[in-house]
């Protein structure tokens, strides 16, 4: 399960937009998920991760922004309301 909102918050207020991208760090064959973001905050998240990498607080590696996709399986069922917030560009 992913959060239903973007991970960015400012002045204690969380962004109300749904996530559009899964943010991860790729290093060699390993990948580490660090959050989710909306399209509006993609550059903000990219800058923040770059800053944290430069300070050594986050693993160094290539940033990846993968589009969020709706997935259905036989064991996980959803109805139409579950997919309203996902932007299928």
C-alpha cells in the first residue's frame, strides 16, 4: 500500500495531492524507496534528496521517479472509488 497523499509537507501542512511518482534511490543492483510525490512537488523532492545525499544523510545513488500505476490481482480487490485519485496519463 502507498500513502494516499504526496509526501511533501510545508509549515506542518501535508500536500493534499495524490501521489503520481514513487521516489527511489538506485545504486548498482539495489533500489531504496524513499517516498511518493505529486507532479507539482517533483522538483522540490529532487532538490531535497540531492541536498541530503550531499550531506551523507541519504544513500548516494541515482534518483528515480516511477509513475504510480494501478494494479489488480486475484487477492487484492478494489472498486471504482479506489482508482479515482490515480492519474493515468
